[in-house]
C-alpha cells in the first residue's frame, strides 16, 4: 500500500505545509481535517492538492449526529469533500446526546442523521465512510462502536455508504476477521496507527505504526483479501506526545516504518 | 436487587473491616479480592463471613491465562473460592502474552487454560464466571472483550462455566441486549459501577452508580428478564479518586444510591 498523511498527525502544520511535506517525503496521499482545510481556504487548497498530484483519501470529518446543528454542518462537509475530490467523507457517530444516558436513542439519531444527509452525499458523489470508534469513546465521541454495527447501517442505507477502518478502533474485536470479510469493497478508507501499552489517554495517546501491539500487517492482509482496492494506508496519529515532536522528523519516522510496520 | 460490596471498592480496608462495614450499613453480600482474603487468612475469613451471614457473590479473580504460572494460580483460586463458599470465581482472560502481538493466539491460550482448570472447578463445585473486560484493556488485562465472546466459550466448555456481567465493561456494546438474552441463567454475577465523562484512566477512574452515563437500571432489567436469579448487584469501583475518600462515607453514598441508580 501507498502512504497517505492525515493532517492531524502533524497538527502544528497548516495544510500547505502538509502538502509540501508530502512532496518532500514522497507521500502520494493526503487526508485533511476540516479545520486546516477551512483555514487554508477550500478552493485554494483544492488547487494546491491537485497541483501536487496528491490523492485525497478522505476528509475528516462529518457525522456527530447527536450534537446540535449536525445536519447543516454535514451539508458543508459534503460540499467540502466534493470540492477537494476526496474519496470519502469520514463520518463519526457522535457520543451520547448532551445530558442523556439513552444509548439506543443516540444510535437511532445516527441512523436518522445519515439517512437525512445521504441524498445530498449521493448527488455530490461523496461516499459517506462510517468509521466505528473504539468503545472507550462511546460516551463522548461515537456511539458507532464496531465494524459490524457500521455494516448494519450500510446494509440499511445502501448506495453511497461505506466504512473507514482504523486499526486502532477495531483491533480488539473478536469478530473483526468475519466483519472485514463481510465489508468487502465497502471498505473505502484504511487508517493506521498503533495501540501503546500503557495507554494514558483515551483519545490523544496513539502510537505511530510499530510502536504498539496491533498486528497491523495481519489486518492489512485481511482488508486487501476482502476486496479493499484503495491502495492507501492513511496514517492518522492523535498524540500529544508526537505533537510536541518535530513534525518533519515524525513524517520521516513514519515513512521509515512504512515497509516494516504496515 | 440486594447489594454486595466488592472489597476493591474500599481498597484501604482489610477484609475484617469490610465485613464489619457490611454489617454496619446493612449490606448482605460481599465479594473479596484474593489479596485481602489471603492477608486475612482464608479459613479465618471464611468463618467471619459465615458468622456475619454474608452471601459471597464471587471471588476476584482467577484467569490471566496468558501470564506465566496461570494454571497453578487458578488451582489455588478455586480452592479459595470453595473455602469461602463463593458463588463463583470471577475469571479474567489476561492480556496479550508478554512481548507478543498475537491476539488470536492469546485468545486460544484463554480457551485452553479454562479447559485445563475446569475439571477441578467442577469437582470443587466452583462456577467459573468469565468476565468480559472493556476493549480498552485488551492489550494488558483481558483479551476476553465481549459478552458474546464469553458466551461462545461457555457454549464450548459447558457445565461449570458462566459469565460475570459488569455494566462498566459491556454498556457500549451494540449487541448487548441480544447477548444478555442469550446468556440467560448463565449470568452468575452482576457488577455495577459507572462510566465517567471524561474518563481519565483506562482502569482506575470508575464512578459509583449514578455518577456517570451508564443506564444501569435498563441493563439490570434486561439481566433479570434474561433469567438472572442471583438477586445481588455487586458494587465494584476501581478509582484512585474514591480510594482517597473516607471509605465509610463512600459505602454510605453507595447505599444511598442503591434505590435510585441501580
């Protein structure tokens, strides 16, 4: 697989800086978060990315359907994903609704929100990539917790939906191999990073590939065998530790681990 | 349901102190960890618990089959559970084997370890209660991650096995209601505490019932409807924050929340 660099990995950089780094390190893919995209200006960024010849493996992120104003925000996200030619809009569920303990209710809000925005996504040619998040984020980030649950939603919603598979979020799942095979070509994005032991924060303590205990090559092989033909492994590392490190050296370390740890 | 007090909740107390507190606060059940049981002397503790008229809802803990000397340690745990008349020995999987990324291999070690100790458990009349732990503990504490996975093991191993259901570990599971119904009377222990937002530690930041976002009464109703007839909710709170609090006041707060939050 080829590498794609998710902009959150080098959080201190602007989007133009990430684009330049991709050229400098020979990385052919990029996946921006919306804040850096908006800061750079969507049209200008789209032009720069095109001129650099980068594949946009995804736009992070839409969804968060349990939060206020989610639908309007997702409409903007779909337009942005279309503008930069992203292969998909990565969609998170959102956590429990504010002040609520109603988990089934929150999950229904995710399904209803997806159904609401799907016609616009289809019209824009933007695939909604449902990304299950690790269960430790269920309360505050995503009630969409397993690949099986995401695929049930894809089954229900149909054309224009797929899944974003991040090894960090799913590696522990006893049902993973079966669900990857079930997913098949609906896997539209493949994200990599690593699970450190110990993990000291539920969100911002990821490792770069090879730094933790996830057997990433084994999952990559299953994903390819299932029919993922995207050809990219997107490196998305949320880490206060790495964010304090020199970003150019970080990117170099990631490219070095490309052959051995992914 | 009646309350049972797991000794880890009041970590600074000896087992005799916990037994006295149960009498003082009108709590009819107890569940010791093995370290406090051994410190008190198993035979002396068994006598004190019997004299106090307490139901022993479980002994924590056996398992950890991916660690060295697990089988010998589980044999001692079975003998201890028998000696104190525990309804079950709570069994954890154990994390990945030291230095290994082989998750399927670790899970096979759990199955094989259970099969090895099961004849002794049956002979001693000690039910092995497989407790799935939250997926965030998969690497270092338990590769047994979901209720469905635990029930698959029960199906395979048969008589003498059951499950310990802790709301903290399973509340996020999209498949929970279905798996609780499937479990039926194989639920031999029901543990309660709460998921705080934010959660600042993957092991030691639990809340007491009502302090977090888990809809504990909804899960309790499902557990009872499935056939759990144990009649006890065991309060097991691992929390550096609560461990720094006056234990007697903590127990009082728990008894107050009994009617409203469990």
